[in-house]
């Protein structure tokens, strides 16, 4: 509305009489729009519209007139698609699988990242920048390529790791039915530990040193300073990395898809996203949309739930 | 006495800390080292020689095979990757910078509302958008074109979020005011004054968006059927799936993986200071 008003006054008054917005100072509404639009136009088209479209699709269903061989048409189907999602055992087993994955992998990864960040923040280590870079390097590797690299290390024919373990009398099967989920978890851990470590490390670096001077004078050990002072201060960063990890876990696709190429123990519906893709490939778009919406809702509930839980416990 | 105790404690913990970090460093380097070794071997040596030791040095031959296979399709994938990830991130950074700058420096009605919509967008995982985008794009006929991957890739709500923080921190309001008094238009001020002040921040935004596009496998996977449009990741994924029928492809998958990650790793190491500013800003919220 202000935009329109600004444009009309511009036509009437000469350019000198710049129309200012009510809250004073700053450029004309048209100029502001010109700054915002290059982002907002694609943002609306490729972010908001697809979200709305998925919701709309998920409430539609394919119906047929005149029995099995009649012509099909799509129309409003209410919660039909959602009911199908909730009755789909493959959906629940993919959620269960990914839940187990997340409950184990996320804490392990973040714990390792935290230990590394704390160690890098003490005077105990040498070669700090080398360690920091080494851990961060996997972040440059896309999930598909990381999974290809690791799949060679898992493969019984090619892997030097399997050879090594055979040498000491072990016979690991990284691609077996029980192990393959953890082999995928290892790829995620390898990829993201350094990134999470760097987030926590950056937060540690921004703590003023004086904060622990007093504790040091009182004879507190590095250990005590780390757990009693540093960790509570960087808690928001730890929460943030947890939320990102929860989101990432629920979206898992590339790594298991690559492992599926060499292991028969990964089904085409191994993760929720693989299921959504498989359903969409079968042209059942309405059902695929409903699955995507349910995954998104679960993601939101878990990440917001986690944030609420942690902020309550911190007494905020 | 307490000094001696502290010294003993710290020598013990020093050793333990170094040992742990070395172990982790080996873990992070192992797959990359394996890839380097494997990429130098002839196909026949992959299964028959120790995976961690070099054998016949065959890297140049492997590279030749990689780049000539199927009429040089790998080179095409590399060019496509540059278009999607480098060009996409550059365009994305520019539009994020304009928007974030406006949200930081201009006062207007609805500003906070727009910003919270963008923050909500940060939490929407890009994989969740791929399937509905595919349906929309098939209706408009741009599925299976460069645009189908490029256009969604330029949108980065996280980039706008960072740009707003950085613009607030790096561009003093007085500077904008004085440029205005000098009669400079807002765009001129942005490109000649603010842009320069925000450059380090923009490099950070560019890097984040580059990684996001480079990592986004699901979108091209859903959108593209034509091999000639694939980014490297999708191409290698397809080759990797064919190695059971065509075992000779294995060596090209390995060499191709190495060729594609080495330049990115080098750039990352050279630009590492930009990561830390971005990650620190990202964890402020």
C-alpha cells in the first residue's frame, strides 16, 4: 500500500520531493522493494509456493469413475493421504530406523566435536591449526562422494580396513543387515564432526579470557574449567548444532542411496526421504507430498521441541 | 608441591590430548588418503594390492581415461557443477546481500515480519522442497533443464540472515547518511561503499551457499534425466551404480571423486578464516 502511494506521489511530484516513509529517514518504498525483490521473488516461487503446493497436493486423491477401468481424476480427498501415511508400515520402519540412527549418531558426533573444540581451546595441544583443518576437511566433500569413498573402505574385496581386521582374526561385515545402518552413521559422523566442532570452537573463542582467570587462581583444573564454565557458556551453540543435526538426520538420502548400490541390506525405502522418492517415482504424487509434509512436521516438532526443552532447563 | 602436581597433571593430559587428536586426525584423513592412493593405481591393482600402499603409478592414464570416457562427459559435468555451484552461489550471494542489507539498514513497515519469514525458511530443509518443486516445474516444462537446478539453488535464507548480521556490523549508518547527503542513490551507495565494507562477509556467504549447492544431491537427482546436464555428484553416483556391470568404471569413479574434491579442499583451506567468522555469526542466534 505504501509502495503504491509512493509510486503515485512520485508521478505527481518532481523527483526532488522524495516521499519518506512515516517512520522517517531512509529511501523511498520503491527503492526498498528493488533491494528486496531479487531475493523475495525466487524465495516465494521456489520456497513458499512449493511448500503450499505440497500441502495442497497432500489433500488431494485420485478417484475413478466407473470402477477399476474407468477414467481417473484427482479431487479433494481430505485426510485420505495422511491416513495412508500413518497406516504405511514402511513409513514407520523408516522413521524408526532413522530415529535409532539419530539417537546414537547425533550425541556421539556432537560429543566428539565438543571434546575436540575444548581441547583446541586449551594450551595442551600443539599443531592446533593442522588438527582444526584436518577435521574440517570432510566438509568440502559432498555426501555422495564421501559415501563412495567409504563404500570402498567397507567393501570386502577392496577395503584395506577389512584386510587389516582380517589380519587380526576379525571378520567384519560393514554391509551386513545389522551393521549397514551404523556404516551409514559413520559417514555422517565423518562428514559433520569437524563442522560442528568449528561452530563450538568459534563460540569458545569469543569467551573473554578473564572469565576463567579467577577460577584458575582458585586452582581449578583445566578439566573443571572446561565442564563447569566453558560448556555452559557455549550451550546455545551446542543446541544449535543439535537442531541442525536433527534436521540433517531426518533428511538423510545421499549416503544410504550410495550404499544401496553395493549392499542389498538397504531397501529403497530405507529412510523417509528415500520412501518419498520411491513413492513419487511410482507417480503417486499426492501420497509423496503427504509423506514430505509429515517428515517436515516431525522435523519442526523435534527441532522446536528440543529448543524449548533446553531453554526451559536452562531456566530462561 | 602443588606446582609439581599441576605439572604432572598437565604432562599426562598433554600426551592424552595429543594422542586423541592424532587418532581423530587419522580417522578424518583415512578415506582421503585411500582415495589418493587408489586414484594412482591401475584398475587391476585395486583389488589385488594393499589399499593403503602405492603400487604402479598410473594416475595420468587414469585421468586420461576419466576425461575421455563417453565423449568427455566428465568434463561436461565439471562445467555444469561450476554453473550450478559457483555461478549459483555468486548470484545467490548478491541477492542475499541486497536483501540482508535492506533489512539491516532501511527502516520500513513489515521489516521484522519479512525477516521472521526468512528465518522460518532457514529451517525448511532443501530436500523437502525438491519433490514439490519437481511437480511445479514439470507443469511449467522446465524440468530437465539447467534452470530446474539453478533457480532453486540461488535462494538462501541463511545467506540473508548472515548478510543482515554482517551489514549491521560492518556498515556504519553515518556512512550511508553522508552518502545520501552527497546525493548518491541507494544502489550507488550499496555498490560503491557498503559492498566493499561487506566483502569479507560476502565471501563467507558465498562459501556457505557454494557448499549447500555442491552438497545438494537430491534436487538434481529429482530434476534431471539428461546426462549432459548432471553435476559431478550425480554423474559419479550414476557411474558408481554401473560398476557391477562395468567394473572398469570403478577406477574412473575413484579418480573422478579425487579430481572433484581436491580443488574444493584447497580453496577451503586458503579461505578458512572466512569460515570462522561465518560460523561464529551463525551461532550467535
